[in-house]
């Protein structure tokens, strides 16, 4: 009989959990060599069972602390399981890794990055054989293999160094009309945010003679003074650069260059919703490309108006690009995107791409002969003023869960605006009757969304309305509502 006093302690719960686009964690806390091996082993198990392992896996990494080492560790696990590995020989943007997976007909891809997160974080993204985020079914299959042993191969496979960037650059250069951009005379600012996109756009612009200014292009894993996320307040340097150097637009890419942010000629932020809308209208009206449109649950309703005008079917999906990718694999999709600056085109890859979107924004400006600010003004005039905001509340899980539970139970109003209906596709979205809308032509619908992170003690609050002031009132009301649990607890 076992002596209870000598019972072995239970094994700690593995912190590896694959969310909307992989797993991320704090370096040296839960993002460790050992846990990267656990994640890589789960990916290896999936590839061995569900893909064509002989086709191998491409592995890339960004500019974060330890990323080359973690990429090598993942490569050793996969090769040790008998899966050939092509390992990036230099810092690589995520869209370049995704392109390599499809271009080289690999079984899948692993990207070591934590994208837009602060410098303390790193992560593991999985890219499927089609060159995009793993579908929900794929991510669930990988997660189900966490902690499972791998079969011993007859012998380990090879790890081969590879440069994934040149083929990718050639592809995006073909996708955009670079001579038109060069002929426009427009000047652009490029903010690499110390991330993996450094030098890519600058190299393209240099080759074709497009005037530009590049900032924060050095690789610094501390991302000094910012998070590498192309939103306020991290774009102050780009705003100043655009104005000081007389640029007609500024483009920013996040830590792994799959998301875009932009600044107009006056130094005003152009959010991802306006970028999505500008590109959508251009693709329909100027390019005439066929296809439906996909947007995430937390994106602007302006897209609905553009699609309605042009009789394009619009799909609304959960938050996370993998849901957009899922539809791109099933239907003819013109463009798909999410709130955080991830926008993709089925004709290129079922993947978001901040670098390609920067080129295409410049392309739109050149063809329309308008600055970025003029393009935004034209959108607002035709489809009504749409303004957007988001706040992130880092609160304990119990408070986060309380807020969601109370929201599900029903709320009568926010910021004095009565709730007219709710939607619960991903979080709880309240549509509101805003008296201000009566004073504006074609005013945007007002809504507030509460969504809890599935992997962090974090509650995100989103709002859209017909004026910046009403957006701020809604966000403030949402924050107060979320924190009521603390006061009542």
C-alpha cells in the first residue's frame, strides 16, 4: 500500500495552449526551451499523422530575444521525429514564411514570433500546407497532441538552412503595380517597429525609385519605448516622420510584419478598418476582381455598406484570422480581414500580410491620385462617418468572466444609449440607439463589443459610432461596466 506522505507530486499543468493563431508566453516564465519542445512535438505529431511529412516543414523566426535559438529547438524536435526541416537563415517576416510553405510545397510551417506583443513575449505560430493560418480543426488537432510521445523514426531527418525572403519579395512585387507607384511622385514613410519587416519595403522602393524614409529598421529585441503593434500610442515616431519629411502617407508593420497600420499626410492615424475599406473599394471599382468578402466580428460595419452597394456577399466570422482563412479555402474570396490590421487576399495567399498591404495602399493612392487622407475623406463622405476605438483591460480572470456573464444576462443601455439588440458570435456585441446619429447624414450604426481573451487575463472593449466623441463615451461606459464586478465583489 502506498504511503500517502510519499506520493509523487502531480505534474504541473502544461502552459502551452494554442489560441487563435498559435501559442505565446512570457520568455523564461512559460515560454521556455522545454515548452517550445512540447509545442513542436505536438506539431510534429500532427504532421506525421495528418500531412505528408516527407515534404518537410519550413521554420522561420522574427527579431525577438531568443527567436533564432527557439527556432533551432523546434527544428531539432521535428527533424528528430523524421520530418525534414528547412530552417530560416535570417530574420523572416511571417508572410514570407507562409509563402515559402506553399511555394516549396511543404507539409507545414512553424514561425517563432509573438507578433505585436511586448518584448517579454515570444510564441509559436503554425502555418498549414496551403500557406496560411491553421484552420480551427487543425489547431484543435495540434492541441490535442500536447504531451503525447512521438514515435521513434528510423533516423532523424536533415535540417537545411534556407532564405525564404527573396521568393516572397518577388511575389509581392508582381502583385502590386510598382511602376505606377513610382510615377505618382508620392513619398512614403516606412516604420518597421524594430521588427521582421525591416528593409523589405525599403529594398523594393529603392529598386524602383520610389521616394521613402525608413525608421526603426534596426533589429532591437527590446522594442525600445513601444510595443511592436501599429496602433496608438506606438506610432508617434511615424506621425512625426510623415509630417517632418512631407510624406503623403506612412506605413507601419508589426513585429512579424503580418499586420499593417498607417498614418495620413497630416500625421493622423488611419486605422485598419479604413485600410480594409479603401482596399475593398479599390479592388471592386478599379480592379473589378470577383469574389466575396470576409470580415471579423469586431470590424467596421462600413464594409457591409460597400458590399451592399456592389452586391458582394459578405461573411462575418469569429475573431482570429484562421476563421477568415477557413472561408478562403472553401469559397471565392476577394479580401478578408480582422480588426488588428491583418488583411489578406486569396489571389496571393490565405494569409494576412502587412508588407503587401502597404504596397497596395500606395498602389491605390497612385491610381486614384489622392493622398491617404483624401482617400479616407472620400470614404467617409460616400459611406457615412465611421469612427472606431478599442481599449484593453488587463484584469483578473474572475473579473473578466464576471463582466462577460453580466453582459450575457442583459444590459439596458450604455452611455445613455438604449440597447436595441445583441449579437454573440464572438463576445457580446450591443447595438445602440444613438441620438447623435439623427444629426449626421448616413451615420454609422453605434455598437459596443465586450470580448474576453481565451489565453490571458484580458478583456477587450471595442466600439464604433458616428463621431470620435461618442466612441469614447461608449468605451468609457464599457470600462465602467466591466469594473463593476470589482466594486460589487
